[in-house]
C-alpha cells in the first residue's frame, strides 16, 4: 500500500494539472496541511500498529490527490515539507521497483504488444521484503519502505519457520525480493475478500517482541535481481532452494485471454493466500544495478475490480418526492465499481445527510449495495473550508402540496406526474420523467391533470416529440381515461394502503366523501390516524378543485352521470 509513491510521482510529473482548484495560497496551505496530517495518521497506524485504517485504493487516491495539489501550488510546496514515503535506515542492496497498475484490460493489452516471453502470477497480498543470503546464510531482511531504504526485519524473519535461513547453490549468495503473507488455506478471493490479511502481517512484523502469528506466515518470491536469465530457470532454482510457491503459481501466457482466464480462475478458486489481482512479467529482467523505484517496466499488475472506490463530491442536491419528502443526492466525479459507472448516489433524508456531514469537495468511499444501487460507505476526507448547501424547508412540502406548478413546487409537481403515469396508478407507458418535463415546459401545466386537456395537434407540435411519439402519447392518454375509478383515486394520491384500494367498493367520488372515519377503519390497514389523514385529504380545497377538473373531463366516477 505504501510502496507506490514513486510511481505516482513519475505519473504526476508527466501530466498537466488541468483540475487545479481555484484556491488562494492560504486555502491551499490549509487543505494540504490537513490532508498531510491525515495521511501521516494512516501511515503511523499502519507502520506502528500494523492497522490499515483505509483500503489501498483509498490511500492511493488521497495520496495522489495531495501530489496533484502540490503540483498546483508549488509556492506552498516550497514553504512546507513535501510528502515522503515511509522508509527506514537500512539500504536495499537492490531497489524495489514497485509495480505499476494497468487501468484496465485494454491498457494491459497495449503493454503486452511490445513484449514477449510473458508469465502470469497471482498478486499475493502481503508486505514486501528483501532477503539477503551470503555464503548460504540469511544475513539481512529489509522491509520495502520507500524502495531504497527500509527497516531491518531480520529478527522477525528468523522467527518465521517457512522462510529458509540457509541456502545452497545459486541461492547461497543471492538477493531475493518477495511478499510475506498470511497463509489462508482454501481462500476464495471472490467470496472472502482481503480479510485484513496484509494488516495482520504488518502488525506481526512491526510489533515489539515475538508474535504467535509469525508461525502462520510464508513468503512468495517474485524477484531475484541478478539471478538466472530466464523465468523457468529462476523458478526451478528457487524451488530447489526451498521457495516452491513461485514455481507452483507461475504460468507462461501469450494472449490477453490467457491472462484473463488465470485472473478469473484465481479470483474464484481456492488459493493458499489472499490476492488482489495478477502480475504479468517478462521472462528476462534488466541488470540488477538498473532497478530503480517506479521504473519496473518489465512487469505490470492487473488488479481485481475494487468493491468500493474513492471519489470527490461535486455537488449536493435536494429532490422533493410526490409525498413531499425531501431527499438528498450527492453528485460525484464518475467512478466505476463492478462495471457500473457511479456519478450520483442517494444519501436519503435531510437528517441522514446532516448525520453524514457531506459537503461538496469531500472525498467519499462508494460501493454497490443490493441490486447494484450505489451507496456511500464512508467519508474518507473532509476539507478545512466547507460550504454546505441549505436544504428546502420541510414544512413547505407535504402530501397535500404542489398539485399546482409554481417555481417552488416544480420538483414535487413533476414527481406527482411521474406517479400518475406509473404502473401503480394510471399506467401511462412511454411517458417518463423527461417526457413529462418536456410537456410541462411546452404547455405550462397549471395542475397535475392539465395533460387531459391536450389535443392531438398540440402533442404533434411538442418540441422533442416525433410524430410517432406524439400519436402514441395521445393514444395512451386516451386509454388512461378508461382506467377504473380506484386507479384515478390512486393517481390523486389518496393515502389508502394498497390492500384497501383493492377492497374499496366505492365507484363514485360522492361515496368517498360521504364516508366517515369509522367507515374508513373497516378497510384493511386503516387505523384511526390513517382514517383522520384520509378525511383531511378528501376535504382539502386542492383535492376538491382537482375533482372538479376530472368531472369536467368526464372521468368515470367523478362526473355527474
């Protein structure tokens, strides 16, 4: 997680800063200082307690954001210390290059076009280490750190039974790079996810004293700088020297389909370790003296799609539903989760939004809930200077508001029209929210039944409506006129439970208005409070006026026959 800083530095040094915020240097200094502190807190938790407070993707995204800001405000960077990766005091004999990530399948295919003799391995999820053997003995074990320097882990590695303490043959004087991981027999990544395995390994390696978890650790060697020239020979020598896993889990590949098949297979099948993707590497590697952080262009990772992504809140908007309920929607910088593009997420009620405390500019972690519905999992970063929009007054909106279109009522008014055309009411197929908006804009509806007054000629002249669509809409409006009385009551919004609508014997509005509270309570799902609301609804002046409109239009059950 902490080893990709150099790669990101290279990336940001080659790109423009077209998304720089329009901040003063004072504002930039505030936010950059606060974000640096947050990243430092995460680093301290990881390196001192072995605890991952956030996912790799979240950490990388926020660190990349800070790098971008430092490029946008170089004068502020001059005044403050730039971010640095967590290193150590022990120099690696050969630098850790890190592995850059392919954005997607197409990016991996582009990388493959210029290379041959490729191999694929699972991207084992653990902590990276350098092992140094001299005259057959393990003499150094160094954490990755910043790729150039790390911490000495020799004492802890000596306490891991699975790591050979002596070697022979070509490995007797060798430098190996690999991943210390927590053994997870029969682990299925698709089903179990990361199970916090990396943080557990880091905690065991960083804890003072010996941890019982050390006996459950193992190592996957993925680098042998200065080793045999070809992959098959390297794998064979490693296996003979006590490092069998690399040979067991490395396979030659020729096409993107080969890699895709292995990636899917390892994601869905039992493995002895946690993985977060695959690594594709060339058989031949550069000379060891040429290895530098961020410059490992002979290998690339294709990670599994994350279950959640970090993104920036662009705006916070409020919507008013048919019943007058105010909902909050966060508009996001687009991200993709499980092949679904997410650019907006429903927060819920105003109260829930206030509890989340979300403002434009915040960074949130989003995922997909049941049925692929986007949701906010957490707030990962709040800026220092925040401006939250003022929500509408809730007491202005309720079940009896906005049957008539006014500037303050437009959202609820459109929501009422959408409800009227839904399958729960008049079932006017083919007229969605956008269609209603076009009609309202064109004909300046007075009330929710103004569409009944439209002629076929008027619909033909509606901007954005083709002749075919206009004719179909005219036909569906006419079909709606023939719907039974109870569905017109539903379209009005009579607050009656669905089961009660089915059993309601009334066939005319006069029967409805002549009922008292006790008679309403004879219907299923209607108690004293619901009966009181029904009586308030049917006696309201707005409802009386709309009933007159329906009667004038000759709707069955409202007109005087």
